[in-house]
């Protein structure tokens, strides 16, 4: 588990460094106004990417892990669904922006960035497939190489003097070129990846199976991100600046736990028929996530002010108290993510969706009630306590299913022995 985690960390680290370099080049090439447009388009596209996926990556990874021979045929189901959804979203965005009297350049750039996000989403399906086939080195290589290709593409556009639309086109082409390369590499060894869907009904059935987990992921995305919206709206921009800086460090410090969930998910899906082995593996994964979270949280807690000053400047040192509270999130975020994917591997996606919706509603309610009186610190405590409760609830979902299933199997064995 640790070996696979380290492999993924290499690719993730390279991708993040190249992401910073890419943004730096864009800032110099576009200037303040156009960079604002491009950043808006990127943010919108990445939000819509979650809609394009709608749980299909997780479903595909689970299908491939459980039965590679049949599961690989599902890739084209996911790719076709995502492409169709992306086309609808791009058309809707273009219509809304034309009504809103955005310029042609702005609208074209946003549409191209939605095409980019669609390519990233299909690429994520290929990466999910690679992990389920135990090809973690390939997944890590793709993660870093795709970011490198994007960086080289924008450097080329910059050197040619391209403008806003040209950078959008570079992003779109880069993502789909990456899809074609990785699809070809995997398809060379697994012909099923190249098989077209049998019918439109197959696409609909696959999307329907993925939907509960997709709803859960989108709800949890709101759970994790709406706090900054409320701080900005209720408390003010200055407070949100401090809160946003602390939240960014909290998110970055939690990334290892998310990668651990990627490592554990295919194994958990394969172990579904052996609940004893699955429970032992899950216990190890949750323990490792907890240890990593405690170490990262301790560092963030102790070095809160220096970290904020180093990364964002001396004026952000005032967010140290908020970051210390958000250390709770750092401790339990990995546990929550591993438990989330464990529950889905066990077929409990509907229960997970219910939990996610309930926690999102509770989070929104708490922010609306407490922020006007207690400010940004209330948002931090809501996030921290909410993360602890979410982790405990998601772990309980899996353990209740495992214990219930094992008790049922034991009862059936006893009944058969008596017969």
C-alpha cells in the first residue's frame, strides 16, 4: 500500500509543480484582465468536470477491479457519456454567455476550456482503469506527463504570440491528445478498451449505476467548498482572504489521504467477496490515513504562522488560528476519503449519497446560523467538527454492512449444517 502511494506521489508532485509553472506563464502572457477571464473559465470547467463524471470513474474502476475481462468494456460507456454531457454543457455555457453579452473571445475560450475538462475527465477514466489493472506507474506517469504537455503547449502559444482563444485551444488539444496516447497504450494490451458501446441503452444503464456515487461526490464537493462562499458573503472579503489561505494549506496537506484512497479502492473492490480480508485491509488503510493525517496536522498546527507567512505573506499570519482549527480537517480528511471509496466498493453508494446530502445540508445550515455572530472562526469549527463526524459516519456505513453480511453468511452456514 505504501509503495503504491509513493508511486502516485511522484506523479502528483510533478503535476502540482508544473501547474504552478503553467499558471505563472499564463499570468505573464495574458496580463491581468485576460488572466481573470481564463481563470474564470478554468474554474467553471473544473466544476463542470464533476458533472461530466457523475461517479462514472469510480464505477468503472470498481467494474474493472472486480472483473477485468468484462469491466474493460465499460470504458467506452464512460467516455461516450462524458463526451455527450460535455457537449450539452458547452452549448448551455455558450448560450448563457451570449445572452449575458460576453465577448466572442470570452465565450469561445470558456467553451474550449469545457472541451479541455471533458478530455481530462476521459483521461481520468483511463487512469482509474490503469489503477484497477495494478498499473500504478502508468497512472503516475500520465499524471505528470499530461501536466508537462500542457506546460509545453502554453509555452509554444506564448512564443507564437497567441491570445486568449489560442491558449484555450492549446488546453483543449493537449487534453485530448493525452487521451489518444494513453488510450492507445492501454488498448494495445487490452482490446476491450477499444470496443464501442453496444447501444444507447448501455450508456444509460452505466450512467444510472454511477449516479448515486456521483450525487455523493457532488454533495461533498459543496460540503468542502461552500464555507468560503459563506465567509465571503456574510463576513467579508478580508476575512475570506485569511480563511481562504488557511483552507488552501489544509487542502494541500490532505492530498496524501486522497491518493491513499486511490491506492486502496481497486483492492477493496476485488476483496468484496472475502469480507474478512476486506475488513483487515480497510483497517490498515484507515490506520495509515489516520497516521498520515496526524503528522500533517501536527506540522500545520505548530508551524501555522510561519507557513502562512512563507506562502502568502506577512499579512496572512493572522489566519494561524483558523489553520489550527482546520487541523481537524487535515487529520480526518484522508480517513473520510478512504471510507467513502470503501463504502462504494461495497455497493453502498446510495447510503453514501444520503450521508453526503445530509452533511451538506447541515453544513449550510450551521454556516448560515453561526457565521453572522462568530465570523470566520465559526466556519473553521463547522468544517473541523463536520469532518470528524463525516469520517465516523462513513466508516460506520462500511462496518455495518460488513458485520451484517458476515452475520448473515454465518447464519446461512449454520442453517445448512443443521439441514
